[in-house]
């Protein structure tokens, strides 16, 4: 009977050890990645600001052109926003 309880105790200790290791990994993952994660966010925000600036510039410079200037502004803004999201996605995947 003591053999079974010793095996159970050993299994429980191993289970606690594995849970502690898993908890440490989860805590590390929640606090964010390393340098690549931060670089991804920086590039994302830079691209977002460039997208907004290009949209404002295109709208301001082509104010009399009509709907085509609005489409051009949205397309340039969406392209730069997409580039920023791509940078963030690729660099954050550690």
C-alpha cells in the first residue's frame, strides 16, 4: 500500500513542478515579447502616422479633384496601415 501512495506522491510533486513551469511560461508570454515585439509596435505606429499624413496631404493637395482624390488618399492610407500591421505581425511572432 505504501508503494502506491509513494508513487502517487511522486506524481503529484511532478505535476506541481510542471504547473509551476507552465505558469512561469504563461507569465512571460503575457508581459510581451522582446525586442522584436517592441520593434513591431514602433514600425506599426510609424506606418500608421505616415498613413494619416499621406491621407491628409493627398486630400489637401487634390481638394478640387473630387472623388478620385478621396480614393487615392484612402488607398495610400490603407497601404501604409497594412504595411505597419504586417511588420507588427511578423516581428511579434517569437
